[in-house]
C-alpha cells in the first residue's frame, strides 16, 4: 500500500520534519508514519493500514505536496506482489484517534464558507472538520466586530475534553460579526464569524476555505515561545540532529506557556513522541512552585507538596473554568507587578444622606443606587486628575500608554467565580446611569450572560466588598491596568470635629498600584483626592 500526502487544503508544500517509524517496523492503523509541517502548523500522517513498513520514499527535510508518495506499507496478510500498491490517502480526520484530524482536511471538508446573501467580499468563518471531537466549547473569542485582522490572526480558541485548537483567519480584513461567545458549544460547520476581506481572489470569495485550525497538540519545531500572540507555530529550526532541543507543542500549548512565562524548551513532553501538552506545562509550573525544577531555571520559591490525607480525610473540589482562568490572571499579575497598597478612609456621611434622599426618586426610576456608583464617579474624576492611573506600561518598559477613555472594571462575585465586567466611558455617565449599569452588569455576570465585549477594555478597576464586610484588603491589580481600588464596609466611627467626637460614616478605601508606574506620593495624592471627593460631593462639580 502506498501512503501518500493527503489533501492539504490551500497549502501547496510542506516539509517532512520527522519519520516516526523505521522500515521493518510493524504499524497499526493510525500509527503515525511521518510528521509534516507548513508555515502554519504541523500534522501527523498516519498509516491507513496495519502492516509492515517496507520503505520510506521521503527523508527529513524533503519538501512534499499533495499526492506525493511517503512510504510503502505491506498490509497484514497481503503479499507484496499482490498488486497492493494502491495510493492511500490517510483519513486522519475520520480515524478514531483521540485527537481531531489535520486542519487541511477540515478545510477541504468544510462547507463553502461564502454567505450567499452577503456581498462578494464577505466570508463566513465556520468551525472546520474537528474529527470525532463532536461538540467543542469556545474558550476564547479573540476578536470583535470592527477589528482589523491579518492572515493568521487568532479568531477563536475551541476546546474539547481532550485538547484545544485555534481558529485563525485565512484572510486579512475586518471582522463584520462574531456569532459565538465564550462558553458556547459548537461543532463542525458552526458559523463563528463573518469577515470582510480586504483583498481576495475571485476563487477565495466563491469557495473560501474554512479558517486554518491548528489541531490540538500539533507538533511544531518552534523552539522559542513567541513574544507575539502568534496563532500558528512558527517554523524555525527543524534540525533533527539536535532532537533534545526540539519543542513539540501546539499553538494552544504555546499560548498557555507564554501566559505562564514557561520556557517550553525546559518542559518535558508526555504526549505522543514527547509532545508537550497543556498538562505538561501546568505540571512544569507546579514543579517550579514546589521546587522540583532544578535551581537556577527560573523556579519560584518552593511550596511543599503535602499528602494531606495523612492528617485526615480529604476530597477534591474541581475549580470552575472561570476560577481557573482567574487564578492564572491573578497569579500573572502578582508575580509580574510590584504591588503597593495604600489605605485611607472617606467620611461619606453626607454622601449617604444624599443617597438616602434619592431613594424615592430611584424607586420611581426603577434604579437601585448604592455607594458604588458614587465611588466609580469619584474614581473617574481622580483618574482625570492623574492620568497615570489610567495607563498601562508599554511593552518596552520605557513609556506609558495613557488612555484618553475611562472604562471602569467592576469585580463581581458570582457562584462560578470572580468576573470583571467593564463600565465603558464611565466618566461620561451620571449617577443614575452608573447605578443602572452596575446592576445590569452584575446581573449579566451572575446569569453567565456577559459577552467578551462586556469584559474588555478596562482601564482601572474597583473591587467592592462593602456589602460583605471587612475593614480593608489588598486587591490585586488587574494587569495590564496599573491600579485598582478596593472598598470595604462602611462603619460608623467617632471622628473628632475639632471640639467633639461625632458619629460619622466612614468608608475604608484600599488602593493597590503597580509601583513601576506609580510611586507612593502619586498613590497618596490619588487616594486622598478620592477620599476628599467622596467626603464632599460638591467637589465632583468642580
Ligand atoms: N459598606 C456598607 N454597605 C454597602 C457598601 C459598603 N461599602 N457597599 C454597598 N453596600 C450596601 C448597598 O448599599 C446595599 O444595601 P441596600 O440594598 O440597603 O442599599 C447592599 O450593600 C448590597 O449591595 P450590592 O452588593 O447589591 O451592590 P453594590 O453596588 O454595592 O455591589 C457588586 C455590586 C457587583 C460590586 C457586588 O455585588 C459584588 O459582587 N461585590 C464583590 C466583589 C468582589 O468579590 N471583590 C473581590 C475581588 S478580589 O479583589
């Protein structure tokens, strides 16, 4: 049986980067024979028959195209001379391997992706052939309507219970609409997004291929985590003589590694042929945390791993996806940003009186007004006063990106975990509008109705634990923002008015900031100004 290169979609040539077996080896159906790689991704070519590998017709480094002969496999029970030299295209996508098949087949098999009702330059992006994965979950939506995208820019990330895959744009252009949200379940053919392509050939419009999906855990020879949010692994050295330095990991794994600051060359892969899986990356991080990784390899101080069952019964409580992602984000911020937290108190006796006086009017309007709306309003004023707090540190570490808009992220406690929806252009909204948006966004958060857009673009965050309690806490900055305000529970305290102690309503404030961007004096001025605004609302009119 001749094994040939299968349909590669619109990829013309690929390189052989690995021969996985040797002549004489006995293989089963779906055993990988070779790994090929394009400039977008790599994929395995399995044997379609069980038998003995007679010969390889290619060598590592060869460039091959669809239909090229790779290997000859003598089928079990079929004599070599029986004319069994028929070409066999591996049917990876239909095989019962535990991972989706190569994207190129998906591309080929995907329904025509042109929306017949839309203009000729609009292309519908569909979920490609995902093998036997059935339904997969959208775990990340990387674009929103209006975004300009380039070829290979990431659109969405899908995840099955076995692996994740990235769907990238095949055309440069503009995102017209995004049909899916995080958490949506999709399957082959599901409409993901519509793109308006900037420039496309006639054939691309008429028969536009589905986007290139990088199959999970696809091997790649990329030996360096990319600094860019690259979608597909970049082809670098494929030097087989130095196999130990090769990094075998798919795009999703590379992304995770980048997010966690993991050098993939230091990770031991446990997948097929030492391919690095997400679990490997996580185990590596755990090992670093527990000091199992050798000293000097960038490990953090060790946290001992303890068998708690030695001391009594234990059980495992799985974390929700939101909790897991939140943990990653908080950890990333905590280890990357030098945090300082500054505390102060605002006398909001007058604010509370005013707020109570609004109750009837608020009821008529159907709006619930809590102190939070005033706090957000005051934050907007303070951010205008010192725009450094409304900035992000530029990647070069030498300048600040000052944002002219003010979008306030609001921490919301939900049964699934902490989420931070964003009140856009909060500085342009009045107390009624802010109050309404606080309620709307927290309702959406608790009902799992937040869209990606609701959670993007924050420039400063507020975390209010006021209704719950506490006298103060140290919130973690929601990086790449540079500051966050924590609000604790209002208390009535005796304050000295110059001649007497009088009962006043005092609100504890805790401002955490990135000390690379904000120094203590800035922090002191910001929180003092904020407290002054809340203590005397007339100042908001200045
Ligand atoms: N002190 C005392 N009472 C307060 C208060 C404060 N600082 N802030 C709010 N309250 C009161 C409200 O006035 C309301 O009382 P009334 O109904 O009598 O007016 C009550 O507490 C409940 O408020 P709420 O929680 O419904 O509304 P909110 O606007 O204060 O907060 C939200 C909304 C979404 C921020 C909040 O519900 C929430 O989820 N907070 C948790 C945030 C969190 O988990 N942060 C930690 C993240 S780690 O940094």
